[in-house]
């Protein structure tokens, strides 16, 4: 398996966010190369690369790009930096440590797709990251990289703006993001039409995740085939995997997209805290179905994780050791979805509150076995019955936690307390030294 | 709350002028016929200048963006970072979602409540702090994390929390 680093190669270098650092390391050479290419050839390279969306859905990026209607202008690009899925913390490091890689990716994408206006929708809580990105965009504009002429020579105007959100998980859903960018509350839109056809202000719009776009310069520079070769099957390239929870070395690790989950946790992230046993792993952000300890010896490639009954999603791996209480964990997650449901669809608006209430009851010793059955029933009634994927995202953890740890749920109901006492979050609850690629964050 | 409670004319004039001055460069980010897209930044600006997004501030933003006050109210009440009511001088927002709590977030929540003498989320009686639990801040590797006045602090311990709050004006 290759050790090639695409996304985190420059992280940790002195002043890595500066334009001069990026340029000294060959930055914007891909854009220079692209300006001598037919735009459609760039799309072909991205198609060949097997780049799949890094925001969670894993949809083929090149294919998404071809959904743009041929003859409608203007078109827009929006980059999704609304990183809010619990367990996911990767896009922020791209912005913090290498914002120009993202800007070059945006410029390449816009040139390839004849787009002249791009927005980066960044979650409101990322104040520092928004400042870094705004500064980098300003630098690129002042250097003539974007603006009226790409790289100061190609007659192609491009403007990039940073748009800050204001605290709403739902705005990571692409159509809710567009509503929010139009100055409204984040209610997802009914699809079809998909945003590539009817998007921002009713015009064709491509929405890609930060990490997805950040891969484009490398693909243009080294070719789609080289990117494809780093992965396997229908997934090319490397990915940023975030590991958090009960591990010795939490952080973000760039690995080939088919890296082994067990190896990631046990070797790269330093194994389980205190030498305790592993209990459960959420492999791709809080919405992905939980895996029991014996189910983690799998490839993290999108289709492989799907075959294992979960999702590789956003690459956010959350690890629980044997001292953690699964009822407590699910109670917290159901509270998150109840809090973040936008309220548009009844099954999700009502159902998420029911799930939160039942989990709370079980956690505090007031539940019964009938409540456990009711919990599953409510989750099943939400799944598939809502406009956007938040309904499914709320139902999947509930369905999988109850299925895989049913005995623990029933014990809570029978004993009217947590069988493992009151340390519901586990025995070790303290910050740890962390990493982001080559960067170390001492606690 | 309806928008009838306060009109734009009730806001201090010099601050309204400052609002207009600072809104101008924000508006340049959106096409001239899509000014309403600036609703979140406009309300954020209003919050920074007037303390919170009152009905009058909502009406001001709506007026400048050429849209209805109800559109401003829809946005002001939907997003958790927009405050429709006054808050304490400093806003302390701790993440207690799963990755943070696995690293001590839940214990910090209890600690912060004790420290600020609050039984639950809310404001201290002297109006100095508003304490709140928030959802995942995207700091799961460097957990636990909190926002203080919208700036992020990570890898928190009770000692770090003491130092951060102690350093506030």
C-alpha cells in the first residue's frame, strides 16, 4: 500500500498556510498546466481518477460534474466546509494548514466547468479557519491568481467568497446549504431537481466537500490514473481519516482510501487507552451504523464498509473501549439529532425527540423492555420517510446500537440502572496528545 | 416574538450608521440582485454591534437587504449562533457530544456549572457569563472543546478552563 500523501503533505511546514510556502512547494503549477488544457480534459481526468465525495455520501465526483446541463449559465460552485458530523474533524486542518491547495482546487474545478463564482460555506463555529481562508483568498486575489484573469494570464474571471454559517448541522446537507446561502433557514429541498440542475438562485450548482476539491490539483498534476492507482475498486486516492474517542493517539491520518480500519485504530492511533479491550467503533461519522469489536478488520473503502453493514461516510472514526456505556452514548447521539432536526418533516421532527426521550429514560433507569422495542420501532418509522438524509442519519445509529448491544439496553431496563455503574463515558476521560498528519498537538 | 415590538428607529443612530458602513463590503460578495443572501452575515454584524438580534435589528437587516422582516426572523430563530435575546457578557459554549465526552467533556460541563454557580445552562446573575452545551464543534481529536465568545479552545482540562475564563476582561 502506497505512502503517498496528497492532502497532508505540507501540514506542519513553517508558515504552511502562506502563498509563498505553497508556491515554493510547486503550488499553482497544476492550475498553470490546466490553463493549457481543454477544460473537458480536466473533467475526464477527474472521472478517470475515481475520486468520490469526501463529505459522506461517497458519490463519484466526475459523474456529479457531468450532471450540469450543457447550455445553462451562470453556473456556480459551492464548497461545503460545514463540517459538523460528530466525529469528523478533517476539513478544518486542510483550511488551517494548506488553504491554497483548496483555492487551487476551486480554481481548477471552476475552469473545468466554466464557473466564474464560487462560495465556500464554512460553519459558523470555525471562526479561525474562516479568517485563515479569507486571508488566503485575499492573497490569491492580490497575486492575480484569481480575479479578472486566472494566474494573471488566462482570460477567465473567477471570484471566490467565504460565507460563514451560524450553527446548524443541517446546512451540511447540500440543498439546505443552498437555502442558507440564499439567506434563509436551512430547510432541505425536495429532490429532484438536483442542485447540479437547479441549485443556487435556481441555477446549476456543483457542491463538493473541501477534501474532495483539495484533491483536484494533485489529479491534474499527476493524472487521473495515478490517483486511481492509489485506491482500489471504484475508489481512488487517499483519504483523511479522523480517529477520536478511547485511543492513545487521536487525530487525523491520511491513508489510502482502502486502509484497514483495525490497523488504523490499533497501530496508527496507538491502540486502546489503558490497554483495555475495544468495545465498539463508529466508522464514518456519528450517522454510520456502529460496528462491534469483532467487525472492524475491514477495508475502509466505501463499498467495503457498506458490505460490512455500515458506511465509510465522512471518515470520522469514533472508538469506545469496554468501559463505555452504549446506552449513554446513544442517548447523547439521539439528543444531537433531536437538536439538529430542522423540523420540516414530521417523522424526523417528532421521531428524533421520541428517540431522545426513550434513551434518556433508559439511561436514567426508568425504562422497560417495551421501551427498547419502541425505540427500534420509532427509528424504523423515520428511516426512508423524510426529504433529506438526516432522518436516516438519526435512525441508523439507533437501529445499529440496539441491534448490536441489545443485551446492554435490556439490562438497563431490567436493573433500572447502568450495569457498569456510573462511569458511562468510560474510565479514562481526559484530553490526550493528538495529531493531524505530521502536526502534533500536545495536550 | 413578533417584529412589532421594536422598529429600526429605536436603534441608536450612530450604530445604525456603523452597521451600514460595515455591511457595504459584505454585500459585494453577492450579486446585486441577490442581496438577501447576506442575511446571516448581516444579522451577525447586527449581533456584534447591538448585542443581540432583537426584532429591531432583524427589521434593520431586512430593510437593508430588501426583504421582509419575517425572513430575518426566520433566520434569526433558526441558527443557534444568532441570539434573539440578550446573553451574558461572555458566552461559554462547551461541546458534550460523544467524542468530547469520551475525553472528559461531560465532567467539564459539571465543573463549569459548579464554577459559575449555575444549576443548568443559562446566565450568571451578574450577567458576566452565559453557559451553554453545544453540539459537535469539529474538534474530536483535540477533545474536549469549547467556544468562548466564538473562539475555539481545545484539549481542555479544568485548569485550562480556569485560565481561559480568568483571562477574560
